[in-house]
C-alpha cells in the first residue's frame, strides 16, 4: 500500500512537526537563548498518525493537539485553560477563495458551534483543555477531534458550487479567557489534504516548472491552450497545461513523427518495423474536465509531483502491481462473477476474452460479510499475488512524455462546478465545440495526437475504468485501437487499486457489463446481453473525441473524492504510462496504421477488421456492422463506409448558409483536418461548382475526424439505452449545403481541380440591381443578427410575407452595405417596384428567456445559474448569437421564449397575451397548464428515446416556418424524441414528421411505448392564437447545447413576425397577397380561411384593422359604428358637422364617421341616439351600403326577385329595396346552402370584410 505522495508544500508540514518535537527537547542555555523563537512558537499538530497534513480535513476524522505559549505560571495557565473559549476565526491576511464568488463563507466561532453538514452533528468533539510546561515555557493546550463533515460519507460530495467551501480556508485558532486572548495558531481547513483550489493549481504549475528547473534535468514547461469562455458576467481564465519530458528534443522529435504519420504513414510504418526510426518518445495525456469531481484534477497534479520529486531524488518510484490470483482469489472471482449461464452472472465478452486479466475486479466486503457494491477496502494479499515494480523516471521518459492538463475546466474549478461559466457541460461539447474550452482542448489533442489519453471523472462508486462496451462510434478504427485498449485500461486500474488504502477494486464496462440472460441460444450457447451499456457511441466526450485521432482514450470514474483517490490516480497514471512505455512501438504503429487507412481511404469494414466490433445488444459480433457502417454501394460508388469527399460550396448560388459553411471549415482545420480548395471550376452530378469551392477529402489521416461530423449518422433502435446523443451531421444541424461524392472516378476529377489549403475566401453574396432594395435571405444566425443590428440602429427592415422569398427580409441597399461586411449574408437586389409584399418590422424585438435562477446562499453564488440552468443557458447563448436584446423583465418583452419551464414572470406575461415560443419537455409541461386537462398532451417515443433527425412537412402556411419552406429545408432535429399526442381546438399544426421517409439519425428503442406513434406523421409543432394566448409550441427543444443552429430561425421568425406593422413594399391587390397580408397581420387568420382575402384587402385599404393585439377577431360580431367607419374611409374621410347624438361623444373614435354618415344620408338615428355599439344585422349593413351607393349618385334601381330565398319574408320593410338591390348587384349572396338571406342575423367581422371587398369592387366599377 502507498500513502500520499509528498509535494514541496508537504515538506513544510513535516518541518512544522519537527519544530514542535524540538520544542519538547531540553537544550543547553546558549542554545535555548538562540532557539527562543522556535521554542515558544504556537503549534498545531495532527496526532492521528495517518500520514496526513497538520490540517483539518472535511473527509478524514483526526485528532489534534494545540500548544499556545503563555506568560503565566503553570497553575495560572491551567485556570485560564479551564475558562478559555477556543474559536476558529478567518485569517484575513491569507486569501483562499474570492469573496465575490463565495460571499457566504463562515465568520468562524467557538469550536462548539461548528456543525457538520446536517447542522446538528458537532464537527469538533472531545475538546480537552489543559496546560503544561516544557523547558520552562508554559503552554495552554487543547486536544480535540474532528468528525467527517459529510457524516458517514468520507468523500467530498458529488455536488455543484462547493457549499462545503464556506467552512474551508485559513483560520486562526484562538483561545480567549476573561476577555483576553491567550494566543492563537494558524490552521487550514480543506476538503482533504491534497485538495487544490484553481488559484492553488495555477500556483502549483508555476512551482513545478521552477522546482524542475532547480532540481532536475527534465524538460518541464508550462503552456497555454487559450482562454476560457468567460460567460454570464464571469471572468475568462487562462487554460494552462504542462509538458514533462526527458528533454526538449524528445518533444521536437515527436512533432516530426506526427507530421510524417499524417503525411506519409506508410513510410513511417516501414521505419517503425525495420527499426530505423531511432530514439523517440510518444505523448501520453491526462486531464480532468468535470471540475467538481475534485480528486480527479488533484490526481493529475499529484502525478506530476510524483515524477518531479522522484527525478529530484534517487530517480525511482516503487509501486505495487497485481500479477495474478491466489487460490482464494480465483475462488472469490468466480463467486463474484456468478455461475456461467445463470441469469445476472457476469459473462466474458468473446472479443476481450484473450486480453482481460480481471485483476482488481474482486470487491470488498460489507460489515455483514456480503460483497460490497462499491469500491472499498480489499484484502489484496489474500486474493492476489503482488510484486513491487520499480520505475526509473529516466527510463520512463525515454519512451514517453507527458501532456498534463490538471484542469481543462478552469472556470468550473474556480467555482467547484461541473460546468463552465456559460452553464455548459464541457464533456458533452467535444463534437459540437460551441465553447472556448472545448475548442481549445480539442485543438490541443489534434496538435499532439497523444497515443493515450485518460480523463478523470467521478463519482461512480464502483471505480469505473474504461474502455467502453458497445455500441461503438462507427468512425473509430476499432480493431487497431483495441489491441491495447483494454490492457491499458487494466494497467491503470490495477496500479490505482493496489496502491491506496481505501478503494481496492475497479470495474471496466467492456469487460464487466455483459450479463447472462438465463436463456439458451439456438446453437446451445448461453445467451448474453448488454442490459445497461456504457457506450462510446458519442464523441461529445473528450476521450471518445480523441479516439477519432487514433488515441487510446479512457474516462476514469473515481469512487470518492478524498486523499485515497488522489493517491490512487497518481499511481494509476504511473502504472498505465509504464505499460505504454513497454509497448510504445505497438502504440505508435497502430496509430500510424489508422492514419494510413485514412490517407488511402481504405475500406476497413470487413468482419475481421472493424466489422466484428459492431455487435448487437446480445453481443453477437458483427451483427450490426451494416447498420453502423453502411456502404456506398450505388453504381460507380466506392463500396466503402467513407465516401470519397464532401463538397461544401462557398458561393451564393450553391450555398444558402455562407456563415455556417465557413464555420464548418474553421472547425475542421482546428481539428487537424485538411481542406482542399478548388483552383478552377469542376462539375459533379451535373452541377458546376466555381473556383473557391471547399472540398473535404476522405484521403487523409484525419478522415475519421472529418467524417465523424459530416456523415448523416446512425439510427439506433435495438439497444435499450444510450448514454448521450450521437448526433453530428453538421450540415443538417447547422444548416449549410453540402454534397457527398462517393464515386472514385468523379473524385479524381474533383481532386485534380483542387489543392490543399488552410485558407479560403468567403464573403457575403450579392446579385441583382444595386441602389434600391435588397432581399436579405433568412438562412443563418448571421442573417438574424444583421436584421437585429439594423433594427437596433433605427433602420427600416421588413419581412417578406408572400412569394418565393417569403420569410426573408427586405432592406435598403445602403443598409445592406452596412452589414454585409460584418456578417456573411446572401442578398438579391430588386427595384422598389419589383419588391415583394413585405410588412415593416416595427422594432428590434426584446426577448425574455424563461428559467433564469436567483443567486445562491451557500457556496458559489452563481451555482444554480452556472450548473442548474442548462436550458436557460442554451437559450441565452443562442439569443446572443442571433443578436437579440434580452431583458430580465418579462413585462418589457416582445416575446417570451425558452426550453425551461415558464417562471412566474413569464407565465404572467404569456397569460396577458405576450407571444411565447416554448420548446421541449419542460416548456411544454408548463404550457399544458394553460389548457384544460387533456387538451395539450406531449408524449415521447419511449422512456429512453433520445433524439431523431427526421424529414418533416409543413401543413400550415405560417411565417414561423416560411423561411424553411422557401429554402426547401424539410429536415428537423428533435432532441427529446417527443411529439404532441393531443392539441387544443383551434391550434394549427405547423410541422409534422414525414412518415414516408426514413429517419436520418436517432436513438429510439423500438420497444418504446409510443415508438410507432412517433414515426407516424407525429405533430412536432403547433401555433395557437385563441383565448388571449399567442403560442408557438415545439415538442422538442430548439437550442440543445447550442448545436442545432438550423432550428434557431423558428425562434427569430416568431419574434419578427409578432412585430409586423404596415405594408412596406408591394401591394395586396392579388388574392394571394391579400391572404398573405391577413395571415401575417393577424394571429387568428390563416391563408386558407374563406375570409382571408377579404380581410387582407380590407386591411390593405385601411378599411378594417385588428384589435391592436395582433388579432382580427373574424368571428366576433360587428356594430353600427364599425360599418359607419368603413364607409367613411371609403368616402375619403370628409369633414361633417356634429349629428349631436346623445350616445356619441365628441372624442369617440367613430364620432367623425357617424357625423359624416348622418350628413350623407347613410344612417339615421332614433330619438336622438345612434346606438353605435348595437350589433349590426345583415339587413342593417345592406341598408347602409345601399344608402352609401345612393349618396354617390350610383344607380340603385336594380332589384332582384327575393322569392327564391326561404326567409325573404323575414326582411324588414325598410330594408326590402336595399336587400333586393344588394342581391341584384352581387353584394349579398345566400347563407347556409345559398337559399337563405339571414337578414336578422348579426354580421361577423369576417362577413363584413367580405361585404366590404365586394362593395369596394362594385363602387369602383360603377364609378369607372
């Protein structure tokens, strides 16, 4: 067993302890005189003899002795000690935490007042104060013990924000009696001895470099991979890493090897195999990313010090190594794995049967003798044969060098959160790379191509060391990775458990997670199944991302956050790197062979190569090879899983989204992928692509990296669970145009027109006339940002509501010029006369994002914002990318958005009519409360269903979806695999799944309860504008991890379309334009409504308007004042004297219209009143039109025979002539089946609009 490794700081603790011991020794007078200061120093000593620091640990129960020198007699001191109050008070001279980030740190107090985390259990116990005299010096003394702060869990908790840090830091332990201070001594309280804050990590890295320079011959240098995100108003921080190597030449030699491996792998393989490569060292990387899993980071730091201290000492490090099983060990292993074939027993996967040693598998015992289900103490000598391995650091560094990243998530370590300041889990972002940290880390991996990489995590109490079980990412060249993957993982696990005193077993998913079902296969073999896979299907994790680069990579999940695990990890790294050193040639050879497959675009799908690793959930090797690696098997195609190349146009004619195409190329080059740029035009599949077009060839070392983000993906339906979504398919999720070429002959032509380049030209695309109007294509984050920038600058921007460009924007040419250099846009110039129908966007939208949490009252003040509000943060970053103004006051917002549930502010605003777009399970769960039970129901394809990339249809004409329809974008990504099983009456279906086409990507177990329902044209989005609500609802989120940017425009379209004003360009003369205008202006009018054209025309002519809240209210009744106003406007709004009606106030909005109508003979009152708000009947409306026509001098003598109408007798006598004229003129048609006039029925606003439209045409024709 091994105890903690010592750093220079720990030597300080030993010196202090030595000082105390010296103080207890009698010295000659002269010596005593010179040693007075040391002899009378106050001391604080850990008396537990646990090898730990002289400090208080939250996770270790210890005893202590304090000695405070006093100027008293012994009796006086004893009296004082009996009365003394011992208190811990923060030492203001030493900083431990930033008070602005952790404002709730303890103010200290008497030891008796300190409690454990439950607030009830005393933290300090067994306090005993006394006094003693040593060499003539009197001391007041205290002995005491501390409990584990976390009660019965001797680990820092797996939590965010470090609430426990409120009781940590530097303190003065002070004794006071009779109002006087007897003395004090400095004390540090920390989560455990080897715990580091981020500021301490920064300091230790610098200290390591200095220590190495002064005490060793090693090359140790600190580098920066860049700066962190710095989000949510928090500081951006440096991201350091450390290289530890034999010398600088070793590092430079690797750079040469890496370049050759990527450019001429076949040549390098020859050198390796014939021994002419010479002396070389391969890089090994260790890191942590989930910063609240604190021991993980400290383990990397401890390993670095282990190497440096050994190099500064005798140059060697000893560690225990499990080499085999004793007889008792073999029996215990068999017992713990269970009988072969019995349901629940552990099965040995065939693919690792010859590799797995199972050393370290045996678990410890509970107090009752049963097998523990966590990693705890194991009697290793009872079960294993153990040898001591001596590692010579110089020899080790003759084969490897280290790239050590003590903490990737520097912000998270500062706050003790899993997430970064932006609220992102960085270990779910390595394929998406939306955050600065992951961009920096993935670039570092691409820069170095480490042969092995382990990232330390927690907390899985069984102590889990990868490799993973299936399903595996198809872009891994798994057969070449597999040769050392399990052995390297076991080397780490074995060394870790054999060299610490607290956690002596580990598990490996690939080795240990296959179980017998209890069933027998047809061939008589026992059936096995991966019930709960720990897969590496997703490259969102840093280690899995690294495997695309030919790196053997591991996620290691520690069982606890304590000193045992810091020690265990330091030895685990030593054991694994020692294994790598012994096999470095094979590691390098396999990585180079992976690159050789890439450079030659070799087909590695065969069963004996990669194919066998694509097993099904019953562990049948190769059973799903065709699913995970489908081949291009069309005419002339290469028959490979990998195509020949991808074409990414960069011109406005062939590329609808220039911004995201450009971003994709930046992403690829950052990740070590070569880009080819066309030097001249080339033709593929009948389309000519111009010079400057980008081509991503699969004939390159990093083809797996490129294909991993560009291929469509895999639809997985026959596995029970997946750990994270496997989506990449960037052309769909980011929304740019890309063409796949799988024909070798065609690729040869394409490649001949291109050359490799890390530079390409892309700029805003413009066609058409200059100087007048520009149609700005609504296709990207940049297009939305540009519109917002113009609106915020007070410029006029309108939204096109009709025609082929519906959903895009219109602006002046000068305004286009002002934004087209800042943003990558596509524009088409048109004359003002040719400009399509558009409505002015009345203002720059102000957005309220639901779900922003309040500050925390313990630990890091922004814990919940940073680590408990994922959806809010995704939405927030999305809105920043789109350039929207965001408010924290929902009452000031033009639109409420969010994937989070509606908070109180948002709910109140939505209920008051503020437009709202909600998406995903949490948002819909709260939106359900807006309806009666059962009216709105969201289901998922199944409990473990995760996502789907699917073809969709757009059943309803809406500006929310218009830009997608115009672009022909019929693909939707749905994270959550949800759908609407019921929608309220009056809701319009915006988007449905297209069941006629197969899914492109997704994880949806076919055993899911609603699997078939989801696939069967399920409703994905609705629009609802009734009962005072203005809702757009999506069953699945639109901003997941800020990756699915192609869906962002649903949000921006909702925002802009909710703020449309008057006609800016074009006319509503045509029926289609009139319908489009009505649908755009009013939430309760759709283009398919029978009255849409009439409403649009009446609106365009300013004869009818909505209610001022975005609705037209077509089915509500109209009144006498409304029609009087319409006719008044038709007449040109002439002046007239007051009619002096008792019920028409002079300031009434209809007063001028009524006055005119009376003077023109259109209406008349009754007994001095007009009754303006009385419902208007159909016959009253006809009379008013009749009178208006007569006032114009039109011929109103025509009279139709009304006898054909069954209710003709119901027409009032005063209205008979008017009704007959109206029917004759075509102004009135029948109601119902056409055989009734319904003269006494009230006229709806929709009917009035239809009458107005016919009347306007009639009057215009008559006047002509």
